[in-house]
C-alpha cells in the first residue's frame, strides 16, 4: 500500500510539473522566464528544506499521522489555486495546437545538444553535495554538523544563488550558466585543497567552499531551466518538450552523483574533486558551443 501511494504521488507530481512548466514556457518570455525559474528553483529548494529537515524537527511532537496531514496541506492548496484560476489564452506566437508527440520533440533542431546539456547541468550540485557530505563524515564531522552544512547550502542557494542567477540570466542566459560552472569549479578546487590538507578541515574552509558551490548551483539551475523553457515555448508542444529535457536532467543528476561518489571511493577525494573541476572546465567549452549552436530568442 505504501509503495502504491508513493507511485500515485510521483505520477501526480510529474503531471503537475509537466503542466506548470508547459504553461510557463508558453506564457512567458525574456526576463519573465528568468524570474519565474528563479522562483521555481528557489521554491523547490525551500520545499526540500521544509519537507525534509523541517518536518523532522516537529516529527516527535506531531507523530507520523500529524506529519502526513501537514504535508498534505501543500498539494491541497495547489488544488484550490488551480480550481479558482483561469488559464489565459495562448500567446499569438505559440505554434500549433495538435496532439503532442514524443517523436516530434526528438526531431527538433538542437535537441541533441540540449539533451546533453540537461543531462550534465545538475551534476555539479548533485555530485558535489553528495561527495562533500561523505567527505566530511570521513573527516570525523558529526551527522549534526554535516546536516548543518547541508542546510547552509540550501539557504545559500535560496538567498543568493537563485536571485543573483536570475538577474544575470535575465541579461544573458549562457553567460549565467558559464559563470555558474566557473564558480562550481572554484568550489571543487577549494574542496580539493581541503582534502589534500592544504586548507584546514574546519568551518572556516568548508563553509566558503560549500557556499560557492551553492551559489554556483543557483546560477546553473536558473539559467538552464530558462534555456529549456525558452526552447520549449518556441515549439508547438511546450509541456512535452520541457518534460523530456527535465527528465534528462533528473537522470543526469542521479548518474553523475553516483559516479562522483564511486570515483571518490576508488581513487580518493583529491582526485575526485580534481576530476570534477576538470569536467566542469570541459562543460564550459560545451556551453560555449551550445550558445552558438542554439540561439534562444524568447
């Protein structure tokens, strides 16, 4: 029963995600897309913090039943919002009104490069956060202190990464992504210095390294989501096109996080952090090529 409930919840969440992303891609353009994606990424991070560590803080007081009822309030509010709101007509620039087809997504010019971009862009945050937590535990940090670092990471991304990323994305989406990847490479270099013993394994070194990674993640997530939505909105089936690319992103996050942790276990943390930094440099070259090959005007 629990597995069935989780499957139903996952399908419902995915359906809602497809509808909201498609709506944003169709209705917004230019700066509006950048600001909307800053809210989306920031809201997602805030949801992770509230629905993860936040509910655990009150779990003993409310009990399991109380926790689930509390969590049910969020989707209940979205249902009320959906029922009371009327969708505006599609903009005159929207293309087509036929049935969406996956095959049409893979026929669009530039889709191959965007699928690869979607696969790799979340790896910096997912892989960096995963391996940094394990690294800190191996260095003797307590679970509580490691959790505080993770909480700090979320707050830094929410308060700095998303707003600053949105401002730069509104001016130049590809520049924002390149800046984010550069900052992420700097973060991995700092973690590599900590792992090598050149910098101390303490708060004074770990917090700046994690802070830079979190701000970088905000830049990358907001700019990439904006590029993906602009691409989807320029076609005839925004919801389908954006969902395919977002799915590639989720697969990439899982694969890259697992790969980074595996490399760290096989070679040690210094080579793992160095390799991650080198991979980001190569990703920068890819972003430069994609910026020329996929001009996004919306």
